[in-house]
């Protein structure tokens, strides 16, 4: 067994680390009770793939990747989760007399001895990166993931009971009893169980992707995909077929993409599920978007606005006429912001109408129109009809073309308050986008009151938040945090707990770039200035950029440096 000191000396001799880095890692190892290799990787002194390759050569043991490797359920049943976590190992497969496992530290003979005793078999160790092993452990064992994986066992599918749900493609015309019960077919119980688990975990999407050896099931939670289970190949055709039946889709058509809709009702919730299938070379991929019809619309104050930003947005939204645009990529919370605004403006003396594709949430007291391009009901045609319905406030789901843009702007100029969305990277770019659509500059400045760009960042779990010792002052400054802030900055991270599903994050909040069209900004638009020039003037007028707003939330300890870097573009020289 290699002592940490000897291993460290070997790494130094191979010039993979320096002596100072080894010293840092030894101190970190003692304080945090971790292995030397783990300490080097956590401190950023050594790449874990490089380390795995080094260990493979040093010990003469094969190094493997766990990304697409299927873990045998039989092996997972023999080796308990706590043992895997203790030694950072994960079982791979089991034969009559031998258990194959992936290990991060092949010198850990105590782990091999424990595995040999538990399995009552000889153990073959293979080397894998520690993070890959940790991820595999969570995939195979953690909480509901483990419960989900049990569903793919034919024996358990036929025996276990679970919560009941109702499903139907059109509940008004027919309702199909779909409870998870002993009499149901395995595929029905599996799909119903996935819906129940996705609802419980507040997943926004379910992805089902066919591969040669299995079908991978992933949930998108707080904007990030997490692998939940792997369905065996014998159910590859049955799973999409069952979903297509529920969504009133053509089960015989497997060559073309299809769209459908399912309503799922648990004992306490009603969920609208939008289904999309896509033919791939290995079978049909299914993606389902979950929309909770019982979710109350959040208030504007609960979205993450700072006080000054909220004042500007509320001021613009409460005008008797004009236009407010919310911009950002898909999944950035644009619709949620608009729903929150409409919810606060909704009253018996105001006529509110929306044109949407799709209608994501139903709002009492609001007239909502669903687009149907196949029959000619487009945003533009629906908007023209709405103007004959005596509206006070109009919400257009998205401005996609010149015709819709011109009608929306003319509506704002004729005494209506118009809300809509665009797909642009920042607030000033929305002006450029409208100009490229063919809208005249004088119409834009006359109608547009405010443009807001936004993104969503994950919030650190309050239950397991702890200081993050790995973030340096230089890294914070490189992310555009002011030096005087960086010197007093106390970064945090989520360790991972049951409350947050071991992710370290719980929920998301918005970061915003609110550009009120002041007189100076309007003059820049009339002059035909580009988006960078408009942005520079807007910043001088007091606009906070997306990166600046994200940095403030980072400094407050609400999120991590990685979230800031990944979800907001650097402002660069425009601030200097």
C-alpha cells in the first residue's frame, strides 16, 4: 500500500505537481480527512483524468470511463451505498466468483477487503475518476433514484404498490384510470412512477433517450439535467408507445417527429404535460415538459429583482399605454415574469387578453388565446382580432416577425399596454432586433417604455450552505467583481444534502438587466446607434448589466461563481 508521502513524491518526480502544491495538499488532506489525490484535485493542482491515468500506469490497473457504463442491478444490491461512499467505489458487474468494481484509490486495501467480505467473491478493481464514481453512486443508490431504478426490475414492477394518478389525453372527453397497482403492466407502472417522481422533485422536463444497451431517463431540475435511471432494452419500444397512447399520438408512426399532450392528476395536483417525440437511429427520443396548473403565479417581488429594478419595471408596467419587452434565451423565465406582471395588474375593471404558444399557465380573469398555426391562427392574426375586443392590456407570447412587431407597436401607440418577449442576449440588442425586423426607429422610441433582459441562476441550498475555500480573490476579480468587494468576499457553496437532492442548489432566481428608455437612450435609437453604443449610454443612465446583477447576488452568498460565469456574459471594455 502506497503511503501518501510516497505517492506525492512520485507525482512531483513526474512533474505532474510541484513541491509547493504537494505541501498545500498534505495540509488540506489533514484538515478535511480526504485522500491525497482528492485533495490535489479539489485544490485544482491536478486534473482527475490525468491522475487516473497516472494511477493506471503506476499500479498496472485498467482505467475506465463510467459515463456510458451500465451498473449491474445485482451488483448494486450486494454492495451497500454507505460502503461505496466510505471508500469511493462503485460496483460494476458480478459473476459467479468475481465482483468488478471501479475505485478512485487502488491503494485502499481496506476497501478491497470490505468488498471481498460483503460480496463473498474475489474483487477485480478498475480505476475511474472520483467525480465519475460519486456521480455513479448517486445515480444507482440515492433516494428516489434508487426507488426509480427498482421499477425497471420486472419482478418488483409486478409486485409493488405505489401512489395513484389519473392520466388522459383529453380529460373532458375521457379519463383513464392509471394508478400504480399490482395489476398494471410494468411499462404503465414505470411511466406513472416517473410522473409521480418528477412532480415530487419539481422537474420541468423528462428526457427519455434510447441507447444500444439501455434507455436513459433524465430530469431537468432547476435548469440542469440529472440522470435518474436506465431502462433495460426489453422496454425500449414499450415506453414511447405507452406515452404516445396517453398523448393521443400515432403509435404506428415512428419515422416522423410528433407532438402531443397529456394531463396527469395526482391526489393533490393537476399537471399538463407537453410531449415531443423525435426519431433517432436507435429509436424514438421522448421529451416531456411539465406545467403545473396548480402553481400560483409568483409575485414580481419574489423573482429576484432589487428594489431599484423593481421600481423601474413596476413603473413601466403600470402605464396606461406603451410596450414592455422581456428578452432572453429559452428557459430564462420570461413567461414567468410576464405572468407575474399580469397577475398584479389583473382586476375586475381591466380587460386583459393574451396570445400565447403554448398557454403555460391558466389565469383567472384573463382571456388567453392558444396559437394554432395549422389553421391560420398566428400571433399576427390573433392580435388583430384582440384589438377588436376592447382590451386594456395585451400580452403577446413572442414577437417573431415584422408583422407581429408592427401590430404590437401600433397597439402600444393607440392606447393599449403591450407586454411581449424577444430572443436576444441583452436589453440593448432588442432595439437592434426590432430595427432588423423593419420597424422604424421613431415607432420604437414612441412605443417602447422598457426592455428587460434576464437569466436564471441556481440558488445555494440554505440547508447545506458552507464556505467555499476554493474561490480566490483573483478568480472573483476575473469575473468582474470589484477589487474592494473581492477582498472582503466570503464565497459559499452547497455541500449537498437530502433537501436539495445532493446538488447543493435549491431553486432559482433571476438576474436582470432593466433598461428604461430615457430621453438619451431614445436619442441614440433615433440616430441609428448600434447595441454597444446604446448599452454604454444606458449604463451611464444607471442600468445594471446582467453580469453586474449576478455579481451582487454572488457577493451576498446567494449563488456560486460558476453559476455567475455560466449564466451571464462578461461586460468587457464597455464598463471601462
